[in-house]
C-alpha cells in the first residue's frame, strides 16, 4: 500500500480510515452503523470487527 493521507475535519463527530493497523483495538458491532458522508445525502452501512 502506498502513502496514506489523512484529511482532518474538526467539525466531524467521527473519523475513519481504511488502514486497520492505525487502530490500537477494534470491537465487533452486532448491528451495522449508518454513516452519512459530507454531502449529507449518501449513507453507508459499516460493521467493523477486529
């Protein structure tokens, strides 16, 4: 994998990355969470585990 860039949004309630080794720990979610991205109209389902 190449260089990883972080875009910081100080108004965001959560931050995310696709690089799992950046996390110290993860927990499995029983129910996927809905994530609304910056455009306000696009929702994603996400259920990380680790």
